[in-house]
C-alpha cells in the first residue's frame, strides 16, 4: 500500500483526436493522483478514455492526437513539457508499460532473448554478455522454464501466458518506479489471468512499484487495486478506495458496472445485466451529465448541467447530482450493497 508520497499528478487533462469528421473529445478534464507503492485501477467501458489517458502519460500518442491543456507531473516534472529526447530517458527506465496483446507487443521475427537484451543495451548501456546474463535472470524471475533454451526461441513458440510473462520481464528490465498495465490479461484464459495478476502483484511488492491498472473487469479490480477511478465519456466520474466503490458507490454508472458483474450465485446460461443504450458520440458529447440518457435515476438537471465532483468522504468523490443536498435521496441499490457484503471475502487486496 502507498506511503502517501505522490509520484504522479494529472491535472485538467484535455485531449482530442483530429479526424475527417471533426475532433473526437477523448479526454475532457481528467484529474487524479498516484502514490508510491499504490495500485490505481482505471475502469470503464471501451471508449471511455482509459487507455488514451495512459498513452498521454507515456507520450505514445498517434499523430492526430492534440493535448489542448493540462499537466502530467511525474515526481514533480511535467512530462508534457519535455522534448522527445528527454521523454525517452523516462519512458522504459522509470515508466514502463505492459500491453494488452503480448503477441503484438513482441517482434515476431526476433528471438525473445534479443528482444530483452536489446532493451537493456539501449536503456542501460550494458555489454552484450551482461545483458544476456540479466535477461536470463529476468526470464527466471517471471517463471519461464528452461531459460537457456527459450532465450533463443521466437514469440510464436511461446503460449499466450508465457508471452505475457516475457512482456512483464521486458517492462521490469530497467527497474521502473511506475508500471502501467493496459488490460494485460484480456487475451488470456481465466487460469492464466490469475497467474499473471499474481505475478504482477508479486513484482510490485518486491520492487515497491506504483501501478496503474487499466481494465473493464471489476473482478480484476477487486483483487489488485488500492483505489479505483471510474471513467465515462472521457471523464472520471467516481474515485475511491476499493471498499468505497464496491460497498458504497454513489454514481449510477458505477452501479451499472457493478450490476453487470456475474455474482457467485450466477449459473451457466443465466442472463447478465446489461447497461442500456450506448456510449455517447465523442465528436459531440451531450450537454450535462454524459451518462444521463442511459441513467434510470437521471433528473432534469442531468440533461442541462454537468455535475461537479462531490466529496463523499476523505477518500471518496463522485460527479453526480444525486449527491446535491436538494436531490432526492438515492443511494446504492440495496440488493447490490448486500450482494457485495456477502461476497466480501473475495474483494480487496491480500
């Protein structure tokens, strides 16, 4: 858990993508902090802005991306003010990424060993021999068997889980302080997912890493995160500890995400709860609360004025007019609250 030393501070981040149809307003005023040793999960549906936010942090944006305003401060340095040469010293050395698809993250025609040693030689200036020795140690540390043999094999000769372990080894090779995991288990089966999550948690604790974990799977969040940011339509609409989000969520979008999770009592063939409607067109975001057209609890003001962030507690904020003193009393649906109380043994980090 965090020692409350702030390592990352994102403030008022606005990012658009230029397209032939107009500007896609992908990020619309995002604010969050990350503390030393903490795991912060960012959750939401596809297109909510989760991955784009992390690409802005690492400055790995496409050419049509425009950061209109905001700051991203890593240990006090605004990453948006750095030139590419200065940023390349931080990217990989101090901030590393684990991508969703390990096969696309690895060069298919380059041996695994060379892909690891190349990183070490470029970023750390190691000799060929030292880089090989370090690469073998890294492969062993992520539980790759027969490392001497597998060092000379290609990505297609590894299973999906083993490829993801290699990607983790590369990400950790330069001893970063901040690790960004962009849906690293999505392409894997459930058993392998659990192994990869355990490996990431083990390496975080071992190296005291700060982690940003991007996912749409709240089941993953329950097991890896300290705090959670819920994103919708390019904004963070709720932020709190894991306990705040699972037991005392305040935003109707968060309720919808929680309701869509299968429960421990779900049986094969049971219908899952779905969120009605579709996410908004970010070429023309709606007026007011972007979730209002899909929100069973929406009031007239939700369609007219965007809600501010209301403070629920010292650790918990939510952007919903339901928290206004004059709003009708609406709280987390009781059946949802009781469900997670029953399942409490499986929610929260070890």
